[in-house]
């Protein structure tokens, strides 16, 4: 696998005005943007093509383009669409299986290796309980394949883990997603990519790989940012130095 997609079109509207001056992927830890940290991790495991789906303040990401490894594709409807439409918007640029990442996450490098080494073609990464707030909970079937997901545990019969924001998607599954989007465009424009995966879970098995003790966080809110600064990033540094 040589390709990765980073979804980075979001407004970051739940962050404070100071943090919103840049896209979420450009929040810095030790003077380095978290999207740069992701790009460096991806390159270190052999990814040679990184497509970034951009929208809000796209010029920040476009400044990273080198026409060799990093390419940006703009979702011009970013202010009124969800992350799935940003992914769908890449249909003319994706030709092979890919890793799929959210732009606003800090995570251990081993998460990427686990995805690559999993022999199944379509894999969502899950973690154990984080109590971070704003979690997306996952329910699986007896074979650990995706059944459904929700931000409310009450919507699920059983919670297997929490969505991390790192996945491996086959080209075949991406094509199924795109066909579903064409038939359901009004819905496709509104939902996030993980909801679209749940929509096609009856047509395609999507395995959920769980790393119980994974150190990671998304940064969607000010509380997430504080948790990342106070706890998650120091823990990641400690892990890297072991």
C-alpha cells in the first residue's frame, strides 16, 4: 500500500477563536503541526502518495504540496458538507487501496503498522475506552466486522470500542461507497465518512481492529486540546523514547 488520504476540510467550529485561525491539522505541539506529524509517520512506513482533502483555510495545506508526494483536492462545499463528501470528492484521484486518516488526531505510530499488517482489506481501527468526550462508539458482529456506530452508547446493543480516525480502505469498498453516494446524494453530503461506512456494512465486511491501550486523541474541542496538551502528547513522547 502506497497511498494515504487525509480528510482536512472541516471548519473546526467547536474550537476557540484563537485555535480557529488555522485549520485543525495545524494545531502545533513542540512547534510542529499535527498534520506534519502524520505525514512524517506515513512517509516512515513507506507511503509515497498523500492526498489531502481540503476546504477551510485550504491554503495552509496547499503550501505543503510538492507534486511528488503531497497533493491537495478541494471540497468547495466544505462549509455545508460532512467528511464523507470530502472523501467522495476524491473519486477522480484515487486508483488504489489507501490508508484513511482524520487531520486532527495525535496517535502512536504503531497504529499505522497494525493497519498495514492486518491481512484484511478493509479495517477500521478502534481503541479501548478513553473517556475523552465526543467519542464515536462502535458495535461489531460475531466476526468483529462493523455493524453500526454512534456517539450515543444507548443506540448500540454492545460497545466494542471507540473509533480512532485511522482506517484502511480497499478500492473495491471505495467504489461501493461512491455508488451509494450517487444514489443517496442528499444524505451523502451531510454525513461523516464513518457513517457512510456503516451505511454499506450490509454489502461489505469492514473489520474492526482494536488496540485496547492505544495512546491517541482527536482535537475537536477545547477540552480535547487541553487533554492532548496535558496528557496525551507527553504520553506519546514517553512512548517514542522507550
